[in-house]
């Protein structure tokens, strides 16, 4: 009888996932000077590597990057038009502070080898 089950998933290399996590956070932080194109690259990398990181501490980091990207995008879409009536300016300032906080926190925790939460 032939075994038709899939082979077990290989054990993820924690050092390569750690390196990729640090690169993703660096891209998220670099998005301020790249008109946010680096953030698009970072979120694509996070989606691609999230499957490899399933069940590890690095999965929490990739989930955090993805959530930060999408929440930031929605708030930015709402905040930019509101800047014309001056209400959006504090929203955009708060978004920038929140975005920096989440990414710097994640970067520091990734460098220390700790989960995001």
C-alpha cells in the first residue's frame, strides 16, 4: 500500500525567519522616505513568509506587520481628505506616531528574539 499523506512540513529555520522579520520592519520604517512603496514590499514579504513562520514566534511579527499596514492604509485614506478641513492633520500625526511605535516595537522585539505580543 502506498502512503498518500503529505510529507511533514520542514522545521522552519528560526535564524532566517528572524532575519526576514528584521528586513520587513526595516522596510516598513523606510516607507516614510519611499512614499510607502517599501511598505507594500514589506507586507508582500510578510504574507509570503507567514506560512513558513506558522507556529513560531515570528508568526506574531508577520501578523502585526500585516495588521499595521492595513489599518494604517484605511486611516490614511480617511485622514488625507479630512486634511482639507484641518481635522485630518491630527489624525495623520497620530497615525504616524502609532505606525512608528508599532514598527519600532516589533523591530526591537525581533532583534531580541521575542514574539511581538
